[in-house]
C-alpha cells in the first residue's frame, strides 16, 4: 500500500452535505480532503434537481407559447429544438460548476494541503480510505474526522428485459438532444411526474405506468386526483394499478411492454422507457464494513439522531444515511452535525421537512396531510379553498388548484399545509416559517399581504378554518378519541 497521508477532515462524496462539510472544515483551519467520483458539487446541480427544473421551465415556456392566443398574441408556426433546450441546461450547469470551483478556491488553502480529488474511494480501515484516482495513480488517506456523503442512484428493478432494453433514467433523459416519439414512464412519483409533463409539453407522446392506486401516493386522495386530472387534460396517458411483466426491444428505438392490470394483460408500445421507480443508496462496494460502519437492511448507513455512524468520529449525511431524499435535507444534515461539533444538541427528530413537486402547477407540502394525521391519531380541523379565492391566479390565467391546511383540533397550531397551484413552493415557505415560529394560524389569517399576490390567498384559506372542537364546525377525530 502507498504511504498513508494524514488529514484533519476527510469527505467521501462531494454532494450537497459533503461540499458544505469540506468548505466549513477548511475555513475552520483543518486540513481537508474531498474525494468524489465525477461531479463537482454533486448530483443536484449536475444531473438532478437544477437541470431538471431548467428543462421543466423550457417546457413551461412551450406551454405558454401554445396558449398564445389566450393572451392576445399571434405568432407564426413554432417548433421545439431539443438541442437548444439541452444547450441552455448545459450552460446553466457549466456556470454552477464555476461557482462551486470558486467556493473551493475561497475555502481551501493550498499551503495547508487542502485537496479536491476525483476517483473511487474505498474504506480499507477505520477512518482510512484508499483512492483510485480518476487520472491514474492511487493514494491512501486517513483523518481525525470523516464525513460520508455517498448519495444514491436511480433504481433499475429486476424486471424481465428491462435492463437489456437500456432504459433512460433521469440522467439520460436530461441529456436528450432529441424528442422521444412515445415515452413510457415507469413510476408515478416526483421524478416520473416532472419529466412526464415536461416532455409531453415539449412534444412527446407520454404514457405513465404506476403500480400504485394513484399518482403521488404519499399525498391525500384529493391531491392525487387533481394531479391525475391535470395529466389527463394535458394528454398524458396514465395507467394505475398496473405492473410490468416484461420488456422487449431497445429504448431509443422501439419497446414493447407486457402489462398486468386487474384481470387483463395489455401491451404498450413506445420508443423510449424512462425508469423512475425510486433510488438506491450508493453504499455497496465501498468497504464500509472495514471501517466499522454498519448498514441497514435497506442499504442505508446506520446512524443515530445526530447522524453519527457506528464508527467513532464518522458521520453520514444525505441519501446514504436514509435521510429524506431532498437536497435541502442533506444541507440540514450537515448543519446538525456542525452545530453538535460545536457544543450543540440538535437531532434529526421532528424536523419540519418541506417538499415540492415541480410539475405545473406546482405541488408543495409541509407538515402533516390528512392521511398522516389519521395514522398518528392526531385530531385536526381542515380547511381547503380553490386558488382562485385569491386574485393573482385570475391575472395570470392560472386558475387550477387549491390550498389546504390542517389545524390542531384543540389549539390554533398549524399541523400542515398543502398547495397545488401556481408558485405553490413559494407559498409553502410562508406557512413553514409560521410553523417553525410556533405562530397560530390566526397570524396568517389576520396578516395584511400585498395585493394581488399569491400569498394574499392564504388569508382566504385561514379564514375558512372551522372553529375549535366543541363547536358545531366540522372536526376530524381519530378513532378511539372523544371531543372535549
């Protein structure tokens, strides 16, 4: 083995939490090394979150242009240039990479020996990593503190013929410089829905196949139904309660899928397959056992509420640690670790995790929905209003959707908020801040918001909240409880 090199901090994986750990440790004066396979800044700015939103916005523009006459505009024939769509995305990614490189330059001290290196890192002993460098050669590094941020990858299930068909994942779909003739999407979750709508708006025929009884199955039934109606209105075929028995052909040319639906075995033919059936943590083949780092049955690194692994002075963050698969959660993971390293006592318990599906209109939620409240036996009041209860949607001709909130049955505490409508993600932030501050819903009900904004619509929502338990208003009591 080559000579052992000593660092103060070693980061395996330079994604969101990893890069923050590296920059922070280096700025605090610790000799720091980062090992990453390929992407500067991780998957989010290169192949996932930001590139997908870039393409989704191109699709939004295409949708608006298609509605030109509605806005009093006349143009000649339009066409989609997928090469240009891809080029705009690539330009954005290149710019973000430069931003990340500049942050590394600002944080890292060459004289101290801070380094960003590319290669395959494998644990060979506690807090010791062997690196097969991408450009040749090898190094062995050890450190006082080790931060593991291995990320995850798209899951390709063992389905007859699927791997042989060479299907697209989100990575390949976001690099397409051609428009699929008929895209068959496996999965009704975030990735599948976002890319299905985007490519449909850019001109592809799209079929979504889901094993679940409804789209976005983790949301309430009224939300799922609204998203399903949106997709059908946009000409997307949706097959629910449907399993894929087998696949024939090559994605990008011609594919044929044998399905099982109820008592039928129909077939679907298309040109391309996109697999959006969840993610698998990148924890295999990296020698975690040699470092004393245990893994759960699901393949995540076993961590406690402070994100400490089973090995001393080793922390895991983001997807590989089993945290919710969101970039903002990965960022918060490192914030927890760093605060605790400096005497804090933060944990991952009871975090208020927001989420947003960037379909158009957006679907955003923070806190509990009705299904979760019932499962947890939480008594609640519910209010729901259409987005047109505010005036901003009228001005922009975006009237689809609704706002919904859950309020504690016995107090004025906000339990959850869901928005399906324009700028839903931004609306959610206002309610999330109120929840974090422990403010009663009446604060938002009585606030004076600028007119006409989407936030103004929150007043109509919170004005419609039923009275507390004991009144004649509609209440939702879990089974086995009684109203006061």
